[in-house]
């Protein structure tokens, strides 16, 4: 009897169902790690853009000047910059109509910013449900592979007259690998999901705060003329 208990050998000798479960879990793990690195970069970039924009916004530069800069073809707005552009563009459009009440001008700009805010948050939240799914289902998928493998091991054990631990150990070991891979896929996904959700909530709060502050400035400008 072959008593090689190396991981590669156990995976190779596992039943088709257990191998298929391992393949699914490894694929999910690779995909989740790809999303983790991508989302980490994306959120870090969004936070950096927000900080740079807020520094410029509160530096005393005129709103019209800032809008002209970010609306140019050479500039590619991202995140909070898109929210600012949507709000000021709508505000300027309403003011050009001439006979629009100041309150209506501001409300229209605020609605435009809320719409852009929703789009931005949807974009940043795009892959988080996948991480949540991997984190919550991978252990159970791995457990299914383990149960199936152990069931086959005991079924084969019943056909042996003088059964020993050496007879059942390889089968149980290969089955337990499925659970280990399931945890390997789930744990990073759960940690990343919680981390990214917290960062996204904080970023959304900064966006909301900016909209409120920007609305106050627009109200002053709307009543200034």
C-alpha cells in the first residue's frame, strides 16, 4: 500500500468530486486575491484623490476656476472630482436660465451630486459582494468535499477484512485538504471584505460631507446676485 501522505500525492489520489471541489476553491481563492489587490489599489487611489482635491478646494481657489480646470479635456476627473463637476455643472446650467429661484438652483445641483455619488459608490462596491460570497461559502464547499472524501474512505474500508489506521489515513487526509483549502480561500476574503467595507464607508462619509459643505457654498453664491 502506498503510504505517501504528501499534499500533492493526496490531491492527485483524491476522488474526482474532491478534486473538483479543490479546483473550485482554488479558483475562488485566485479570483479573490486578484480582487483584493485591485480593490486595495482602487480605494487607496480614491482616498488620495479625495485628499488632494480637498486641499485644493479649500485653498481659496475660485469655484469657476476649479471647474474650468477639471472640465478641460486634458484632465481626467475621478471620485470626488466627478461629484464636484456634476454639482457645479448643474448649478451653472440652472443659473444661465436666468429666472430660476436660488433654492431651485442649489437643489438641482445637490441632486446631480447625489446621482454621481451613487454611481461612484456602486463602482467602488463592485467586487465586494464576491469577496463576501467567497468568505461565507468556501468553508461549506470545503466541508462538502471533506464529507464526501471521508464517506468514500469508510466505504472502501468496509471492503477490507483487517482494517488499520494506515488503510483509512490517506483517504481522510485527502478529504481534510478540501476543508483546509476552503479556509485558505475564506479567511483572506472575509478579512479583505471587512477592511474594504470600513474604508468604503469612511470614504462615502467624506463624499457626503463634501456635498453638504459644497451646497452651503452654492447657497451663498446663488443668493449673491
